[in-house]
C-alpha cells in the first residue's frame, strides 16, 4: 500500500547545502509528497533561494520562516505544518543515496503497525582527506558510520516516524540551546517499546569538518545539550573524572619534576610517573590501535592528530556537558521534566 509522506528539515544560512540537498532529492527514485523547510532567519539568500526553487521541483516544497527559531522549534513547526502522517527527517549539508527515501518509507508500507524507521548514515571514504578527518576515521576503527538497527540511537538526519509518535514524545524540547533533542528522542523510542523498523539501505552521507576547531565546537555544543536535558551522565561523570585524573597526573609529573630539580627526593618524581602511566596506559593503547589503522591506510604522518583529536573533543565535551548542566537549572526545566516524565535514563 503506497502512503504519502512529508519530509521536514531546518536551515540557517546554508545556501550551498540547500543546493546540494535539493539536487539529491530531485534524483530520488521516490519523491517526498512534500518537503517542509523551516528557515531560522537566514541572511545569505537561502530563504529566497528556496522560495524560488519551489516553482520547479518535482515535489512540493513548502518554505516557512521564523527568525530566531532554534533547531528543535524549527522541527516542531515543520512537523505541525506537514500534511501527512509519516514524517521523514534529514539535515541540510547531508547527501542522500538515490533510494534513501524509498528505503525509509518501505517498512511503513509493508507493515502498517510500524511507527519509526531508522536509517543509516556514514561518511564516504573519499571525504576523509585532512589530517583531523583521518584522525577521526582511525579512532573509529576505520568505519565512520552507523548502520541502522531497531535499537540504535539513530539521528534525525536519517529517520522517519508517524506524527503520533512525535505527539506522544511531547514534541522536540525547544528550551535546549541547540543540540540534544534528537538524542533524547532516539533514547525514548527504544525504551518506550515503540514499533521500530530498520532500513540499513537508506543511506545518508554526513559532512565532516576540515580542521580541528569545528570538531571541538561540535563536541561542546552536543554535550551541552545533554547537560541541559540532564541525561547521559555516563559521559559527564565518567569521562569527566577520567579527564581530570589524566590531566592531573600530568600536572603531578610536572610539579615533582620541577621539585626534583630543586632537591626533592627522586622517588616522588618516580611515583608521579608511575601514577601518570597508570592513568594514560589505556589511552595510549587506543591511540596505538588508531595509528595502526593510519599505517594500513598509508597515512602514518597524521598520527599526532589522533591524540589532539581525542583529547580535545573529550575535554570540550566534558566542559560543554557541565556548562549545560548549570545553564539548564534556569533555562531548561521543561526539557528536564520531559526526560523525567518519559522515564528516559539519565545515566
């Protein structure tokens, strides 16, 4: 049974991403019945470009605008305006395989009881070019992807669900600063026992950054959302403690080394080195494994970026989490109550 679907997304100042995504959607083996886009107040001509393109696409494009709307509110507004029951989501900046839409929709047509479909995302090998991209690739064991399963924490860049699921969820939380709403949603649909299907062949390609700085900003932003919503404490607490102990052990080595130079007992410095070695041994093993992947790919020269990437993203992620945790006491109470009401694990 063929069903009608609405694709939704949000955008802000990304005309290049709009050009690419509309091209990929126009090349789909199955078009969405409508594409509802919420523009958050673009100033680079993105909004006007979308309005103009709406005249010549092989599917209906509905362009809305609310200046200042964050991603969560943009998603909610787009879903509110969507005419169909089945909602498909993706992000501008992603690229789509030609059968992406057809694969995401097929499970709903095969089984009317399906409520959510998770799609696959990955990063293409040819898009791994810069040293920091190779570092991320190596730390991911040479596989930058999430293959869709019924229980994976899927992303809204490649997902579909019925409107009633969104209503039962209570809409995407709009009091988060920027990120984390789709993580909460994915955690909830699994624990709530909703009928989920996987579409591993619905492949969305995710864009990554060329330099380290945007990765650090992304880690801080994403985990800030988790802190604001007061969930994923496993990262904020356990990784936070690990970072403190690792950096603290290095400070201890430096302090005792200086002290030894001024006459402190040698065994204090030796003890500090042993303590640091204990805390850094597992990290060093992980880095050596990543360097092994780089060697196999002929990219051993990028090995120093492995440590810089992991240390930087872990540190910025922890800082972001606790920033968000404190910020959320005044600004994110609605989201925190939603997490509590939905019985989503805070850990």
